[in-house]
């Protein structure tokens, strides 16, 4: 009997089995989704395989594609020297290259043997880099898969030319040190030339360099980005911090507003009464008496005044041009220093000396070469006699 006192006998309860692990309920969208054979963790779906001729089922391309780009005159000599190497570089991809020195342009086009439809875009980037002073060896890297390029136009970022040159030099750094640091950290080739910055590298590095270049011209120094990239490089090598947020490790640079000297603005004197109304054109004509002169006569006078002013201006300009052809004034020669005037007594002494010298010459030297027969004692005696006379 049941404990409840019910006359009807209740059957014994079956033994309860241990509850199995409940499977997570699938959403309605994923209810009928089954595992696909290619859903394998060991397969890298992001890997880009090389494009071969077998991948193009249609064979050759239907239409010919071509791209052309202009190059500056200073690149003409270099391109003439390396153009044979450019053709050899594009030959394995079956791309034809042409150099037009008259128009100053480079052209690349596909041929009947071209099988890769995307290689023409790579060839376009290749000649674009050559035009922007990138060397052939670095520009040829763009033709490889996984290598991209970007040409950042920096000419229109600043109006002031001096400020533009300073910030461009800031990007390069002393002896190119800043640019070299950016290249090492981003693994990209960077070329600053004129009003463009050419970048060659992987997609991640190209984006980083573009951001650094644009921020440099917004007055954010590249050194801040270099420091940030160095910290990120160290954090990437630590596997424990792979899934964490790195913001707490990165430096936060606050833009400081440096106070500069403010120009003193002269305050205008405020008066109780408004300024006098300026006279109209008609009032000025009435004062000068030209109001009643016919309009044609007034126009003729104005034209005559204009011509007279133009004539004066042209004459002045011609005089200014002629100044370049006027020889410089000759420098006055320095006068020879005047000899001091001799006094009368000095002249008398000079004359006496001259007479004495002349008399000595007339008398002659008794010991001279004309009298070789004299004995040496006699010669000495004669000299002593001459000295006593003098």
C-alpha cells in the first residue's frame, strides 16, 4: 500500500541515470550549420599563394592594359642608364616597357603572354617609384607578392614654405638618423624627395609610415612615434602579453601649449560721436569742378594720366636695368709719397762730396791696375798718403 493511503498500488519509480553534460544551445542561425572539411586550425587561410599560369584557366588576357607616368628632367640620365635592367625585371612577368624621352614619360603594357591580371598594377607602381627617385633595386620589390607601395603627397599640407622645409628636414633627421630608425622599426624603405614621400614595404609598415609622415607635418615629432614603435616591438616578443591591452605601457604625450610673445595691439580711441561720413564720388567731382565735364572727356583725361604714369614707370625701370651695365667708378691712384725737401746746407754738403769724389777719380789710384810695376811697400805708402789727404 502506498503511504498516502490510496487503494490503488503505485508502480516503483525507475532508477535515475546520471545526467549527461548539456550541450550549448545553438542559435537559430547556426542550428543547421555543420563543420566543413576546410575548417582546420592547422590551415592558414590568410596565406597568399603565388599566382601561376595554371591559376588562370582562360589563358591569355582578352584586352591590352597600359599605364603611363611622367618623370622629371633630372631623372632622365638615370633612367637611360638603367632602362635595359628595367626591361629585364619586367620580362619574367611578360610586361612591355617603353621610355619616351621627348614627352618625358614611361609606359607599361600587357602582352599576349601575360597571365597575371594584377601584375599590370604592380608594374604601374614600379614606374611610379622610379619617377620619384627610388632606386631600381628598391622599386623592383613592389613586383613581389605581399609588398606594397604608397606615395604620400606632402606639398599641399602646409602653406608656409619655410615651415614646410623645416618639418620635412625634421622627418629626415640629422644625417638621416630619424628616417633610418623609421625604416628599421617598420621594415619599409622610405624615400623623401621634393614634395612626395615614397614608401615600399608590407601593408602594416606602409600604414605606420604614412601616419608618421602626416603627423610630422601636423607638428608631431617623429621621435614620439619611434619611441612608441620600440615599446611595441619589445611587447610583441613577450608571449604573456599577447592577449592583453598595451595602452598602459605606451607613452602618452600631452600637447603643451607654449606661450609665445603676444603682439601689442594698439587700442583705438573711442569717441562719443561717430566718425564723419566720407564724401561720395559725386561730391569729390563737384568740389574739383569735373562733375559738369562730359564723361568722355573725363575718361580721356584719366587715360592720359595713366599713360603718363606708365611712361614714368617704364623710364625708371629702364634706368634700373641700365645700372647693371654702367662700369664701376675708377679708384683714384695713390699719389707717390713726396720726398722731404732738402735744406740749403744739405745741398752744399752734397755738392762738396760730389766734387771730392770727382777729384779723386781724376787723380786716380796709384796702386791701381795701371801701375803693376810698383812694389807692394810703395802701394801701401800711396794708400796711406791718400787717406791722410782725405
